[in-house]
């Protein structure tokens, strides 16, 4: 399958940049906090909360910037601005300093993520092609889940954790250069004087749209579950699986392999399931997949579970994003994407506040399993609403530009 040059460049930039970012997160930040600093669950939660809060703020600004200036410009300048931030993380040697650095990573990393995930409508005006474009871009990002953590695991095994952040800075520069020649569709925007006013318009549009409200509910539910893993997963590897830091790399690389296959499978997914019911069922299957992933301390089974869970996560994210974009006017894609990102990061903060305390009472493994099964129950309870929207045959918003 030959890709259009613009799509190919965006996908390649996504792969390279995210490879560095995921190595820095899973092996770099988690490795420093859990293994070098021997953090408690509460201390891990503090660092992750700092990351989530700053990402929330960055998503708010990034969504407005994408709609004003296009995802191409935001991505290029976001990658450049991220370079000194990645290098600065090497100086963190305490939990408070790591929390500060995590805040910088979140704030300056949010524009990169928001921009690249907003590219779909800027690369095609055909609603029927949007799933393919998102699947390819997200597939590149999921492939980075293989390369990034695996490379991070090699670096920490043969060099040191801090070299991972040097690699992260280098991949950001390379990605910026790759995106320079990309041409995007010109989409007319009505600019407001204040960024807050523009962002509020994105929230108001989503709140007034029944499809987007349901999709936001689903996104928040998924991120609530993920928040438990943000707080406890590195400690699961350290205290339950009794694994070394490099396991954070190679097991997450296997998880990424499943995600890559899943995201590319979206391009083959029957139109019958590229709808609200498909979004709901793929979200619900996270519970059983989580059970396989963290249900045992055996690393081989953890790796198998990671591949299975990764497949469904990789299929869900681009499908969810495609349905969101299909019900959003082109000129508001950035703000709606930023709003979804901000609400997702906000949802992550709730488990970060309570998961460490719950883990002390019931155990790390038990809380992670419970989070996955709770997500399944919540989504299935709302499933009739998903089916109802499909039965109403709600069409996508007319594309503009």
C-alpha cells in the first residue's frame, strides 16, 4: 500500500517522535522514579499527577493553536520547544525535582500530541478516507510502542537511564524536520480575541452534541482506568512481578506490538463496526484484557496479556478519534481534540489521588484488575445508548473547507 507523501511524512514523524517519548516515559521517568529513587506508590502518583495537570493545561492551549495555525505549524514548533525540556530531565535526582520535570514534559509534550492527532481532517476532505488516515497515523504511533520501550530497555541495560532523554530530544528534532515539507488543507477559521473563549467554544460544541457527549463519557471512563495504571504499573513490575527495569521496556514493546496491529486493523474493520457500538465494545473488552495482563506475576503471561490488551487498545483509540472527528466541523477539530485531551488528563488525576491508598489496603494487583473490570461494567451499562445512536443513523457533520 503506497501512502500519499504528506500522510507518509506525518506517520513517519509520529513514529520517530513517539518512539523517543515512550522510551522516556516507560523506561526513563518510570525507571528513575521506581528504581533509582525507590518511590512509594504515593510518590509515583505525585509525579504522574504533575505530568497530567501540566498536560491538561498544554492540551487546552494546543487545541486553540491547532485551529488557529494548523497542526503542521504547532507540531514543528512543539517538537523544537520540547528539546531542551527532554534534556533537562537528566538533572532530576529527587522526587520533587522529577515532579517539576514531569510538569514540563507534560506541558510541552501536549502540543505535539494534540497536533499530530488532529492531522486527519487536514490531510483528507473525504469522510470515507478519514478512518484510513487516522489508522495509519495511529498505527505509526503504536509501532513506536514497540520501538520506543524496546530501545529504552536496551539503553538502560547497556548505558544509563539519562541517555534515554538525550534520545528523546534527538527524535523531536528529527520529527520537526520531517514535517517541514508537509502540505495541509486550508480550513477557514473564525478567530476570537482570547484563547479561553475559543477553547470554551470547543467545550460548548461538544456539550451540545449528543454523539460527542457520549464519546467524551467513554474517553473519560477509559482514562479513569488508565490513571490507575499510571500510579501503580511501575510498582506492579517492581513489587509483584519482581522484574528489573529493562522489563518495563521489553514488555511494553510487546504491548506496543499489539497496539500497532490493532490500529492498522482499523483500516480492515468492517463498516458495520466503525460506529458507536464498535467504540463501546472495544472499550468494554479492556476489562478482560487487563485481567490477562496483570492477573499473574508471571512475566511470560504478562507479556502475552500485554499483546492482547495492546491489540484492543490500538483498535479503540483511532476508531474513537475517527468517530469524534466525523461529528466535528473541520474548523473545530483542534479545540475538540484539545478538550477531549484535557478531560482525559483530568480523569487520570482522580485515580492518582486514591489508587495508592487503595493499593495499601487491597494490593497493587487487585486495584489494577478492579479498574479494568469497572470500566467494562460502566460501558456495558451504557451500551443501549451507543446502539440507539447507531439506530438513529446519525451522519457525520458536513465537512468544510
